[in-house]
C-alpha cells in the first residue's frame, strides 16, 4: 500500500512539474529595446533587448514580414524565472524594403519600435 501511494505521489509530482514547464516559454510582451546596430551592408540588425518586468528571460524570437514591416515576437525561457538558454542579443535579417520594426505587445498587438528615417535612411527609435 505504501508503495502505491509513493508511486502515485511521484507521478503526480512529475505531472505537475511537466505542466508547469509546458505552461512557461510563451510569448513575452514586456520587451525593452536596449540598443541596436546595423551591419555595414544594411542586411542585418543586431537587437539588444531586456525584459521590463522583474521576472523573466528571453530565449528566442520569431519574425514575420508584411510589405515594408517586420514583426518580431519574443519568447521566454522555460521554467519560472529560469535563465537557462537566455539571450539578450539577437540578429534579425532585414529586407531592403523594410523600414518599420514592430515588437509583440500587450493585447496581442504589435507596437512600432524602430523606423527608418526616409530623409537620412538611418534607423531611429519610436517613442
């Protein structure tokens, strides 16, 4: 009887930990753009980012494009406040027609973060 209770308790603990692990690692909406730079040929942008909240780390990003706009969604590391696999710097390929970069934000919307100045052809932060 004690063995059955031990096995059930062990399996329950594994299931709870597994569910907790799977429930993390999703999209992050509180991303702060710390710095950015452009490669000499203008084809790659290096983004240095952080998380605005006191908890959480970034592990990866996914990008999509629509005409001249690039949309970036960041994903958290797995586990509660785990820094395993965390990154602060990401390289993003830029298409020559791209002149606006958006980050995934609260409410499932994308917020404009960087825009190319049409006069100077330089990237600028959007407040």
